[in-house]
């Protein structure tokens, strides 16, 4: 079997490709395991500064593999152990993306539905091709998208998220940008180049500062205002005391480019 998640490195940017195009990159247990392995390897790779996540073929990701889920439901136990394990694996992958030291950019085309939409919402940024459709459509088959809801409601205003969840309707790329699900919408033939340009821009920053900032971004978001400021004050102090940050400040004052290690 071909690898379910491909990795290709170009400089300081790693691209992960969901590689089950015949199933619209459905999130099977095997796909989750393959993606988890790639994320675990990236977490320990100091040479990679940005990660791009994309899908092979006609779509980004059509959500969980309903054929696999239907087969599991036929077991004598009704599939409970399978489903508990499946959604635990899925949650671990989503948390791993958030906790990955490097920013992750979703490069989205075709459709991103249910767990596919969850992946987009979980990534730190997203660039979508014109014509892409997003949905948390499980309610259409009697399955409320409870786990995708967790990521969606942390990206999208409550009423818009709830409407998507209870109607099962798609939103197009422009609407996804309006409500905050994606950062940019570009022509389909420019998708790869625009995503690579954004990745390159981020990769050009001081990697240590970006890593510190990503971790702090998600931690402070869960705090109340006073605790968030207290925590952020400690983080920015730690960042400021780094010698490479001091070099960046000197370079700004001296009107030159910082001399950081490549």
C-alpha cells in the first residue's frame, strides 16, 4: 500500500500530503496513525520551521471513513470500543497539530467536510482555493459533528458555527474567510504558490520566537484576561532575554538585516 501521508521537505518547510485520493483522503484509523507518526517526527525536527498540510487528488479531506465506521458498527459489541478508540486517535492528532512547535498551514481545495473541516480549523492558518466547500455535515446522516465542533467553535463565531452544525449546509471559500475559518482565498491554480509564499514568509522569521509564540498563543487563549497578561509577560520576558532576539533588536536599531543562523 502507498504511504497514506507523504512528507516532502523544501528548505525549512515540510509538506504533508494526505494520500488516499480514491477515498477523498477519508480519515481512517490507518490515516490517523500515519498522520500522527509524521507529526511526532516533525515535533522533534529542529530544521523544519513551517508545515503545510494538503490533500492529494480532488479534495482536501472528506472526513471520517464512513465505510470503515459502518463495518465496525456490525460487530457484536456494536462498535463501541472501535469508535472510542477512533475518536481518541483523532483527538490526539488534532491536539498534536496545536502543540506542534511549528506553525501548520492547511492548503485546502475541493471539499473539507466533518473531520476534514476539523483539520482546517485546527491548523494555525489556512489558504483555500476558490470553489472549495466546507461543512460539518454529519447531522445529515444523523451524526452530530461533536468532535469537529471543538475546533470549529474556536475559529468561527458561535451562531455561524451552530448554524453549520445543525443544518449540515456547506459554506464556500469566501464565506469561510468572512467567518474566520480560513485566512486567504486564492485562484485554484495559485493555491500551491500562495501557500508556499506564506510558509516561506513565516519560515524567514526567527524560529525560536515563532515556536515560543505559538505555544503561548494557545495557552493564553484558555486563560482569563488577568492570568493571560501575567503569563504573556513571563513569555515575552523569556523571549526578550534570548541572544538571538537581542541581535534582532540591534539590527533594527542599526537599520540592517539580523544575522541569525540559517
